[in-house]
């Protein structure tokens, strides 16, 4: 799985959890009880996210009505895939272009907590 990148001001940037604002938090859905990681991007993270998730949208198909986006932790070239409790890379489905903020579902409490603290 390769890192999600975008060119911002002539420089290639990797989309990682380092672009989460400090107000990222873990909660539960009031309707389903599902774990939610609620995040907001920094200004630069929002630019990168918009470019990356815009490229994912054309890949819809009938079996999976979304594209998957691997989550990386750390920053720059040192970024590594965030691994789930099962040892596999975490790659939630992207349902729309993500700009300023969003929610990630399908994570365990441990995975969401780990990601929110990066």
C-alpha cells in the first residue's frame, strides 16, 4: 500500500495523522453505538486530503460503493501505515471528498484511540 500524496505549492506531501488538529477525539455514535474517530484537518492537511480523496471518487464499483484510503501515522518520509488490532493496515472507505473534517468508522476502540493520539 503506497502513501496518499498530493503536490502542495510544488512540494509532494504525504497525508498522515500529523495533519489532524488537536481537537481530534473518539466517541460513540448515538444511533448505532459504533466507535467514531472525529477529526479536523489543519489547513495544509485539508488541501492534501481534498486532492487525495478527489482522486479516489471515480473508482466506485458495484461490490464496494467506496474506495479505501490507508491511514498513515507520523510525518513525511518516516510515515508508516497504521496497523489495526489484526496486524493489517487500516484503510477505511471514503464515501466523499474529504476537505476540512470527517469521521472514521469501523475502527476498534484501541485503533481509534491510537490514531487520535498521533
